[in-house]
């Protein structure tokens, strides 16, 4: 029986220079900026498309399904919370329509800044949106790319399904665990 209990990861504060960023226009949607979660000095940087809900409608902290699924899969793959930092292409959760390509292109500068500062050993992109944005390839697809390592802007990078896709299609869960185990093995080889 698995005794895993998901927990809310600590958030990394948004750098002072970036707190008032209005370049992409998502600030107009009223969601707050989320720089990242987990251990800022972790060897693995996980890149998702955008933050999910961090609070319920009353403003109380919560653990959304994406985080629960990701944390459970990380646990099953033998990765510790201290080994991962989760960040996003978009630093705000969009709640209405927006120009996706333009917004992602603008927001990639924040991710580039994080990569330069943190210099992770490994990067894991979850979901097609994160993969396409990070790889700069609109045709990139998790299904055809998983299980391999790629050199992207000097970072050893791999891909896996998005935890939300896994929640919608539970048959993908074993593939997510497989891919996270693939990352854990590579991390072990880096030591």
C-alpha cells in the first residue's frame, strides 16, 4: 500500500525586477505571478505550460490535481521533492483567451533567466505546450520524443506527458512514472 501524501511545494518569490511585468498582458486577467515551486537549487528543473490553481475561490491554499499527480509519480520514480524545481513558460495562469504564440514567446525570457541563474543538471518538459515552447519547434510532440535526451540551449532535456493529460487518460500514468524513472536514472549517473 502506498502511503504517499502530496504536499504543497514552497513557492520561490518573484524577483523584484520582474514583479510588475506587464509585457505579455496576462496581468489583465487578474492572476498573480508564480515564479516557481519546490527547491530553487534542485538539479532537475521541470517546465510546465503555466501555473494551475494555487488557491480555492476563497483564497485558501490548495494542492491542485496536476501537482498531486506529479508528486505521486515523482515519488514512485524514486525522486525526492528536494531534487525538483517546477517552473512555467507563462508565469501567470490564463483564465481567458489570449494570443498564445505571442504570449509564450514573450514569457520565454523569464524561463531563460531562470535557467541561467539556476543552471540545472537536467530539464524535464511536461506536455506539448512546454515542449514546443522550450524546444522552439511547433511540431514537437511528447509521444514521439519521450525516452530520449536532447541538448537544448546547453541543457540535457527530456520530455513527458503533462500530469493533467495523465489525469484525463489514466493509462498514461505508467508512462509518466517510466519517464520520471528515466530522469532519476540520468540524475544518478550525473553524480
